[in-house]
C-alpha cells in the first residue's frame, strides 16, 4: 500500500485553509462592513442637502446636493436600460478641481443632440459612468467619480430615475459560501485521489 503523498497533502491543506480563511473574512469582516455602509446610504436621502463635493466620497451616495455648472464642456449619451439613454454633461464649476458631472435626464433617441447652457442644478449624488473594465478596475484603484443626477430634466429630456439602493451590490455572503464550497470540493477531490492511489 502506497503512503500518503506528503508534499501534495501539504499543498492541499494550505489551499483549503486559505479558502476557509477567505470565506471567514467575507463572512465576519466584509459582510458586516457592507451592511453598515448600506444602512448609511439608506439614511442619506433624508439628510440635509449639501454642496456637490469636489472629491469622490462613497459615503455621500444618494445624498441630496446642489451645484453650479458655470460652463458645460462636453456631453455624451450613456445607456439607461428601459429608459433608453441618459444625457451626461461634464461641467466647469469655476473652482479649482475636477469640475462636476451632471446627469440631465433620459431620452429614447440615440442621436439626441440638445444643448444645455448650464446653471444651477439640484438632485442626488450617484456614481458617474465608469469606462474601466472589471479587470482594469482591480488594478486601477482610482475612486469612481461622482455625478449629480438632476431632479428636473433639461428641455427635451425625460425625468431621471429615483435613487435605487438595490444598485449597490451586497454579495459577501455568497462569496463566503463560494469559498467554503471550493474548500470542500478541493478536500473531496484530494481524498478521492488518495484513495484511488492507495
């Protein structure tokens, strides 16, 4: 009868332990932090309005805000699901910094070319569209820019959607289950391989 392979056993034990540790990290650390973050975002719409922030701050999502678009410098259409497209404008605010991104409204027309001249905008804070791929965002840790979603649509546009908390992913529990499942599968495969070898 052949002995249990020591090197292979050590590798499998380390791999299984690492997967269990990752599952526990998702379950005991990441999930509670995400729950607290989502609770904070859920409370944001009821808080007093603020000036649109100069720097990205994830804790301000769904908070009511206002800003002044001194000069629109670029505009583009981005997908908006069933609503068709949303008109997004990059603004100069007159202050130092990155300016402000405003979502002015939605349109079913993929060639909509209305021009907005700027002015005061009020609405809620959301994420600006991000062109980075999922893999690219893993290596580029630059915070995603924020955007002001206007309460009142610009001329010729439909109203923007309301803040939607379900758009914030909360899947750490499923990640934990996946890691535990991977650990169990690795252990079962190893036991079957050793039994066959012996």
